[in-house]
């Protein structure tokens, strides 16, 4: 907290010093001294450079560097600092360290209390509107200093050198006192007069702009135009309420947007690219806003009838806006998943990036596309298929999973309301990244007959002190429909479920950590030992240590509410009001038997856990398995999503697999041997895999090592353990109507959360197995 407050106060004071220097240069102009303005680009009048720019930047940057030697700084005139060796800054009044105290009083900055200096980058535009300065339109000039946290603007300072108060300029201009606006995202803005409220939509845009892309954008915005120069000046018009939209030119840079984005956002507005993406402000990478900048106020929706996001959704499909992506090597004309086709820092991938990533050299991939129709946006991850045109040596496609939590509304909400769950989710992403980066998936795929979506690239940036700023990117082998692969989210039939159970059996045998037959060693022991340090000590997400502390006390009431909603749907014998109470009474014991830990997550593994433990997948729902017909008895299988992979018992994976993947045809009739039959199928394959992976020398030895009756007990206990979380969480608001409405959908819900018959089956099994446990 202190670093943000202190740094912002310093930036406020330095922006005012810079404004004073700019006024001194203007005073010299008024006295007849030649400004000696130069164009950095002779063909672009927006690239003027004057001594005012150089002196103002020096005044700001020198003090920032002296105060914070390790601070990352990006200034517009960084390349021209050497031109001022003979200039000496005037003596200034002392800086006021309390300049921001009124806005930032109390716990206003609590959300930034964990920020460290190494996470911050400061962007400096010493004279925003240099062209306007040269041409005498001084009211448009500003000093901009923005503070970005891990690429995200969080605070900004806008100082108007030639205003006495915002909107009032004196004669001569050099006599102005200057005024300052500053804001902090999530806190507010200081220095602005009361905002006006237009009764019509107005857009701030450049006069005489002939750019075809911006012309098409203005046509969609469909607003009265206010022609003003300079990026900061356009944003100021939105802040003042003179306009509710601003459109920057296509040559703006990060120093133009860092401060303005922070202040506009602090006021409730939004600033994005024309495609609707956040503008990432990082020290590295390109500093040009190549994909445009659009600003809207908090009143934009009221005036236009659409949200900022809806506006950008229209804009990104305009041919000239879509064509901005061609510089990346995107050549397809279909709508692109522009929010996903970026690395975790927010930079778009290019064709050359993929060439180097997949083939070790540039030029192999000539173009790529990430079609919107092949993108998915789940609550906790976004993903898309990326297709390539190449010389034939690159794969035809990859699958990209991007988890940038700050970009995901569900994660932001979870950070505010259920922070412990967000910590758990970050840990799960870390586990998946670590699992796929290890040697084990390759070894398993080569020996098991199953395919894992192997990683082509794994990126992860952890922020332990502020989990919402953690980010992960996985570029994976693609199981695409052109190669015969398909998902069956409505539920797996017997052949598919058999293939799924076989893949789990081989997975468990490959990673076996339990007892082995005498003389049977593990040739991959060392590789797996390294992996065990990086996956969950307790696999799955529903062990009690990962669930709310109040879960057990809520079981009784949660089950009673379920019975009210499902009256007449569940079997009469399963409408037992005492089930919640009975399950709560044995839940801790069941948790320990299933996971080998107590309710706090402390190790508490008995002999039956230690003898049979392995590495489990941990999330064996239907959506995480794909199938391909090959003419064999059962289809080939592809396995994805290893966020909950860790140590556990085989029965845990199998119980979840059956409840979360099976179609009702496999599970009914209720009084039949459905899950025992499936358990026997799994166990048979496990015995086979035990021999393959040298856990036992023969099937008979494997059956003695891990008898079917032992596995069945494990499975039934695990299903009861899962039931605790289903009752308290997954079914907390579930109704028969919701389940019926989901039955024909292709959503990734677990089978018991999208099919009424499967829910009825699970309720019956919880009752049966709890009665057997009791007896």
C-alpha cells in the first residue's frame, strides 16, 4: 500500500514540476525565442519533438530514478535524453509527500497493500500533444504519468500546464498556474469538476481524420463528433462529460494510454483496443497501440443502448478492424477469438512465434487463425483451437488454454467473495502446468495406448501474494475433429466409458505408489519422484481441506432443501431426511479413508491408503476425455485437464468418473449391477496394467495385491465422500427443471449436474452405500 501511495504522490509533484518547465519554454516563445521543433518522422506531423518534451521528461525521470533506482520506467523521449547535457533544471519548491492523502485516506488502498516495486512500471509522456504545443493549441497539452501493476494501469496523473482550473486558460498561456487530475482504480478521482451529463452521444475524435479504419469505427459509434487533438485531451473530454466516447488515432503509444486509462477506469469508464482487449502496459514488447484505442464513459450504455463490450464486439468484425490483425500473420476472414489468441502477458501471438515454438525457427508457419466458433470460455479458463498454414513441417493445429485470472469475471468475483477458493484454483493451474511440463505424460502416452494432450509450451507466472494476478498459458497437442476426435459431453456410452476406465487403470498403474510384489521395481521411479513434488499432495478438489470450513454443519440443511425440490423425483426410499445428518456424522472418517488426510489436510494415511495409493487424474468428468474410432472394440482415448492431479486412491477417480461421465443408459435400472459391473471392468484393466508396469509379475499376483473386494469398498467410500460436496455445493440450487433443461446441451457440466436420471442414480447410491456403511 505504501509504495502506491508514495509513488503516486511523487508523480503528482513531478508532473507539476514538468508543467512548470513547459510553461518556461512557452514564456521563451512568447518572448520571441525559436522553439526549434523537429519531426522524428518527417512524414508524420504527430511526431514533433521540442526542448519542452526533453526537459519535462528529465525533470520527471531523474527524480524517479534517484528515489526508486530499480523502478521500471518507460518514457516517450527515452531516446533523446542525451540532448540535455547542458541544461540545468531550475530550483523547485519541495515536493509534497501528502499530495494524495485526501483521496487515499483510511483503507482506500487496501487492495494494493501487497504491491511490490518490482511489479510496477511507470509510463511518462512529458508533453502529450506536442503537435498541439508547436501549433499553439496549448489548452490540449498535458503531462501524463501512469503507474501500471503487472501491465495493468492502476493509477494516473494528468497535469494541464496551461490551465488555471480545468477548462480555463489565461492570457498569456505562460502565466497559467496549472492544475492536476489524478486517480486510482477502485478508489476514485481527484481534481475534476463535477461531470456534465450530455443528453446525446458525442465522440471525441481527431479533425480531418481520413483513416478508413477509424471512419468505419465512427460510423458504428454513430455519434455527434467533437474534433479535438491529443490523446490525453480526448480522454479528458470523456472525464469532463463533454463526450462519452473517445477514439484515439492508430499511432498512439503506451505512454499515451497508461495514465488516461487509469483515470478513466477510476471514474467508472473503460479503455480497450478496438477489439475489446485490455491494453497491457509492460516494459517489454511493443509500445505501439497497433490495434487502436477506444474510451467510453460510465454513461455510455445509458446513452447508446449497448455496453462497451457489445460495441467492441461489433467493431472487431468490421473488415478494416479485423485486418489490423494481418500484421500478426492472421489471414483468415472468419471472426477471431481476439481475447484468447494472446500470450499470458497480453501480447498477440504472431506466425513467427508459432514457427519458433513448434519448429525452432522462423518462417515455417506462414499464417494462423483462432476461429471464434472453435473457442470456449469456461468460468475458470478460456481456450481456442489455433490452425496453421505452413510449409508442412508444423502441426495443422494446436489447442491453447489461457488462464489469466484478472481477465475473467468469475475469478475476479471469487477473489472478492471467496478468496480461499481462488488460492485453490491458482494452485490447481500450477499443478497442471507442472504435470504437463514433466516427462511423465510422454512416458505414459508412449506405453499405455492412451493419448495425453502433450504440451508444446507451458507458461506460468505466479503471484502468491495476490493470486488474482497469477496467469497460465498451455499450448497443447490438439485432438481435433479432422483427425477423428470428438467429445461427448452429454454422457459416455458403455464403449466410451470402458475406454475411459481402461485409460484410468493404466494411468494408476503407471504412477503406482503403493505396495508392489516382491522383486518388482519401478523403472521410472526417479522421474515420478520429481513430479510428486509438484502435484497435489491430495488429488481432486473435494477433500475437506479444499472445501469451506462450514461444509459439515451445512449438510443436514442442504439435503433437506434438496428433498423439497426433488420431491416426487427421487425414489421414495431415497427421500430419507436423515441422510444429511448421517453423512455428516461419518464424513470426517470417510474423508480420511479416501484422501489419506484429516479435515485440515494434515497427513493421516492408514495402511489401506498407503498400500493402494497412486497418482490420480482428479477430475474425470466427461468433458476431459475425447474419443476416436479406430475399428477396435473400444475407441481410442485422449485425456486432457490435469488441474487436480495428485496423490489418491484409484477408487476416487473411478467414483467420480462414473458419476460425472456415464450416460443414464449405462447406470439404469437402479436396482441393477451398473456400477459394480463398471468397477469390475476397471479392475480387470488395472490387473492387466499392473503386469505391464511391473507392479506384479502376473494377473494372479496382481489380484492378490489389490483384490476386487478391496477396490469396491474403496469405490463406495469415495462416492460417499464425493456426495458431501455434491449435496452442499453442486446441488445447492439444483432443481429437476434445471437438470432437464441441460440434458440436450453440450455444456461441460458433470453428468449428475446435467441429467435428471443420473442425479436420481447418484441419490440412490448415496443412500444405499451410506446404509451399508452404517451397518
